[in-house]
C-alpha cells in the first residue's frame, strides 16, 4: 500500500508546506513605486477551496488586489500582484523559519512584468525564484 502524506510525491508544487498567511480581504503594503500604498486582496486565482472557505495565499503567489490608498490614478483599480513578504511565520525546506515585519506585495501585469521600477524592502527568496522580473528589481533577497 502506498504511503499517505503531504502529497509531495506526485504533483509537487513550488511551495510544499508553506503557511498561507494572507486570506481574502487581507490588507497589505505595496512595496513598489507604482503609486499604490495599501492594497486589499480580492481574489486568489488558481486556488480551489471548499465552499464558504476563504481562499488564502502565501509568499510567491499571484493575487488580485484592489488599491485602497494611493495616487488618484490607481485608487479603486483592480491589479494583479505578487506577495513578497508575509507576517505569518513559514518554514523553508532546509528547516529554517522565516517571518517578516509586514505583509507586502508588488503590482505586476498578468504576464508577470512589474508596474513599478523599484522595490522597497526585502523580498523573500520564494518570490524571487518564481518571478524573475521581481527578483531583478529587488534590492535585498532573503
């Protein structure tokens, strides 16, 4: 009989066991200079969830956000964003635990091109490996 576990044998994803720390309607800081200051998650594409359970996301996931604070050109607009930091501690495959002091994202296009030209603060290694355009703008990758 086959072993049952976390499902790492078949269909392994890029994030086995990462703690999903951001749920639907979570508010986070926008870490780039696109004009948005604070954004709220309004959707998590490609995440299948049980009925009435909020879809959640973690570092490196692309989410759909609504801009709550920022310049008048971007306020009340819907964008795609990549999560680069999260407050909830998560465990890496090498056994280390990592936690940031804020939840932050970077606004991107549907293809993954960044809207801003710089990223403020550190970027998690999981996000930098999955999104090379975000890694190119990052000043610090942790």
